[in-house]
């Protein structure tokens, strides 16, 4: 099973949720849902924007192995 690491990398970059959502052009609410995993399967474009903002690959951000 995979989990995303958006929150982990966002905090490492020192970005607040609202700052990042503005930077990538999506709503704060949507970004929050993605981080928590209550919304799944973002578009390729959204994954690319998030990964670019975090300076990580899509695989690093969205396909981290989870023990859950």
C-alpha cells in the first residue's frame, strides 16, 4: 500500500498549507484532503505541481511504501 508524503515534505520546506496551495494553484481544502488521504487520485498535472513545489519526484511524494 502507498501513502503520500505531501505533509512531510511541505513541513520540511517550511511551507504553510495556504502558502503551498497558492503556490501551486489549488484550493487549501483540496490540498488538505490530499495530505490526509481523504481525497485520492489527483490528476497528473496536480501531482506534477505539488512535486515541483516540493522539489521532489512524483514517486517520492505520492508512492512512498506504507506498512499500513
